[in-house]
C-alpha cells in the first residue's frame, strides 16, 4: 500500500483499538464528489471520472471499515512484521484459495461497494487495512497470509460483539422514513462511541460509527473483548460530528442516471438490492496486490 512506504513501526505496540463501521450509502454518495472516507481507493475524482459504487452492492447497512491499533496520543500504522521482513501485501490468489470460508464471511460483513466482487476487494480495502493497520495489530514473520487471517478474524469477531447495535441501525435504515437520532444510536452501546455524519453534503446523514476497546492480553484472532469509552468525536474535512438537535438520516444510495435518481442523491427513496455473490474467474498467474 503506497501509504505504508518509509514507515517503521512495531507490531503489537499500541494502547487500545478502534473499530470503524461505515454506512455504505453515504460512503457511495461521498465518492460521487471525489471524497473517499476510507482513504483506500486509487482513482478518487468527482463523478463521472472517479471510482463509484456498484449499485447492486451499495446496501443500506453499516459495514466494517477496519480495526485500528491506536496510541493514547496518536496512532500506529504501516508496521513491518520484523526487522528483516518488510510491510508487503499478501498473495490475493492464494488467500482466496486457502481462505474461502473466511473470505465469504468478509464479503457479507465487510463490503467495499466500489469493488465488483469480494475477490476484487482483496486488493483494495482488505489489503489497505491489513498493511496499514493489520500488521500493527499482530504479525507472524514472513507469513503474511497467516497475519492477515489473524487480523481479519479479529476484526470480524469485534464487529460480531456489537451486532445487536448494528442490526438495529440497519433496521432503521430499512424504514420508509430511514432516520434515527444521536441519542438512540448512543443508547445502543454500553460505552461512549463516536458518531460521525458526512461533512461533504452538510446534512445530518450518518457516515461512520467508531467503538473503542481495551488492548487484549492475548493479541490474536479473538480480537478485543472489553469495550471502553471513546474520546469525544472531533470533526474533520470528511466527517462532521452528528447533531443531536435534528434527526440523523440513513437514506439509501441511488446511482447517477438510475430511474430513481432525483436532483439530489440524498433524496433517494429506492432501496438497493443485496450485493451479488458471484465472483470472477481467478487467473492463478496474476500478480496480486502490487
């Protein structure tokens, strides 16, 4: 991953963890104006010149962005597995062959709606999160696939522990009037969370939810088990702190040019379909993720 060049960090050296989940439709709407909330895609330009979401994959759901090791006064990223092993991508072809069950689960819970398939995601957000954050969570020497499995399983397990909250937010998104409030979202969690809306369109539209976790004693595939309070949310150029004085909207995504489009993508009312599960034919000679 280009963002990992020329950085040297140590795996397992962090103070706590953050799980970020993104609301897929808002991620897709922001892409249309050239803003990538994941900072992981190559061609980010305003529509029609940049990366856009595949309409069939742009479900009205919260999905995983990543699990991030953090310091109390900053964050660690782009770790080398050891003094002699550099930060590199895993082999996507071999990963897809060896870890088919894990990859299928990731395809359901960790959706990159801009990728045509789950396999394509291996060389997009999955690899980005692994190289930038996963190798700082835990490394296994030169066995990059094993380290990726540990990180991906830890991330999925962390998300599963807050699945009741995620499912409730997804249920609100499926309503005829898809909206909720900041207070209702915060009440779903046992500890203080960060709730961000889009700073791109200036509306109170849900973008991201972050939950925070104590560093586990055993840094492995189980992931963190003890949720802790997050710090106060701070606005950025991409995310604003959601207002508690008005409803938070969870509008579905409508692709440009579709029959349901209106003058504003935010006013779309049609509900996207479930992502396709078909995968492309894999070329075993392909040079993956480079």
